[in-house]
C-alpha cells in the first residue's frame, strides 16, 4: 500500500513539474504559421508535407545544392513564415526599364553570392543596375492569389482619372510555359497580371516556388530545369510532388490575426488610417473568387493592399525593375501581420523593400511619389494621433 501511494505521489509530482517547466503555447494571434480553417483531412496532410519540405528540408551538395546559391532551405529566409532579415537579403540585377533583363547570360536576375567549394560566387556584372530585396512574409498568399483579375483592374487608375494623385496599375508579365492561367484570367498583348514579388512580377505561387528552388538554392526541377551555374539542362533534383506540396503549403497558410481590436486607441488609429489616405493603396478589404481549394473560395479578406504598382518617388527608386514596372514603381505590400514582423527579424523592424526603415514611422516618412500626400498628412497629425495610427498598424 505504501509503495502504491508513493507511485501516485511521484507521478503527480512529475506531472506538475512538467506543467511548470514547459513554456505556454503562444496565442494563435501571435504567430504567422498554421493552416487556414476549413481544410479537409487530405488537405491538412498536404499542408504538413509542404511544411516539412519548406522548413525542415536543408539541401547539401549531395542533395542538389548549388553549385551557386543564396540559401540552403526555404525556411532559412522566412523564419516563422515572417519577413526576412538583412542577413537573408536577396540581390537582383540587370534590368533598368521595360526592355527586359540584358544580363541573363551573366546570371541575372538573381545574384547567387554563395558557392560550394571549388566554385566562385557570382559578382554583379559591370554596368548592371541592381537592388536588394528582403524576403517577404508568407502568410495569406493563397487568398491573394485568388483575388480576381477584374477586381484588381477595377482598383487600377493608371492615368489618375479621378485626380486623387493615386495611379495604381498592374504589372503585365509573361508566363513561364509550366504555369496554367486561372479560369478568370485577363490578358493584354499576351501578358498576364502579376501579383507576387516586390514588383508584382510573379504570376502565381507555382512560379514563385519553382524559381525560388532554382534561383535561391540552385535546385533544378522539371519546372525550372536549367542549372544556374552552367545554364545547361539537368535531371530534376527535387520532385514535382515536393514542389507542389510547398505550393500547397504557401496557398493554405493562415492569414495573420489582428490583435487588440477592441482597444479605443487602435480603433481611433484605424479611422485616421483612412482619413489621411493610406487606404487608397493599402486597401483594407478584398474578395477572393473561385478556387479549387474550397477554404479559399469567395472569402472576404483584409490584407491592406491593392496588389498594384505605385510610383513611390525618387527616394525609393533603385534603378532596377522587373516586367513592365518602372524602377520607381513598387507593389503595395500587404500590411496584415505587420506588427509581428519584428518577431521574425530579430526583435526589431526592417521595413520597405530593402529593410532600410527601422520603424513603421520611418517607413511612412520614406513614402514619396503617390505616397507623398499621406506622408504629409501623417506629419501634420498631433503626437497623440500619430501614436494612435502607429498602434493600429502594430495591431495588424
């Protein structure tokens, strides 16, 4: 009897000790990772398979890495599916206008600045223009992919016909031969509306994923079969199933969950956000259309973007571009998840396309071109009103 009591006592003590030493799970609103609601059992299985391929698969020379590369895994540039850090910044080079990239034969558009032993990393060619781009956050991408082209065109005003100083437009891009256009797609002179990347030069998440394998890790697939070092075609080093699993993972990552929305200061900041014109480009609400993934179809989303290009003035003009965008035009970045960005960036903010802004306020103050009016209106706010607006942005 004594031994039985001792057994239960030890079991109780061990259990309570574990409960006290294990850290509490973070609130779902504090993390970016996780699947969207409404996936089937099979879809959740595919999500987990893509999660493993994205975050756990680390490539080596034995599994296809390189010989030139930027990173050894997908997750190393997107910690917790969040924004990248200056240590993981990407360099693109070669194109200064819509005439196309004239340095593709010299390794453009992506600079592979690392190499396996015995190989020399790439250098930016003499005469090539270039820019540095932070890896973006991954969450909510499947919803953005499903916003109909017609909706994006309805937000477009390339000639500023309404005279509000905002003239967003789509980036019309050519598609790789492996991309299958969506059923509701619109075309213009054989080109399609891009919606991913800093310049909206990427059409869909398959193109984004296949190029990341090839350009970032030097991994050949059947989609992108050419080795970045030699330019020659090779047998695939990653299976189509793995690539498609990663695509599915990116499509079904949840949207960031806003925090403290009942706070009166945050509610006041939301009103100010619209009053000073930020919502003209950072559209609070979009609607998805049909999707083969039922959980993505016909959903109201709140990404705070219009996915269009806007001229942001000479201060943000790096002299490099992609597709039909000018070098001063940038896609409106989604603001959902903004307040969680620093969690993936080492505890501080690195904002704008190249991370030059160390705070949300600094990013606002660097807006030029079509963002000038909102920047000026922000500057005219009282100290209290500025704090309310920044608190709202932190809550997203």
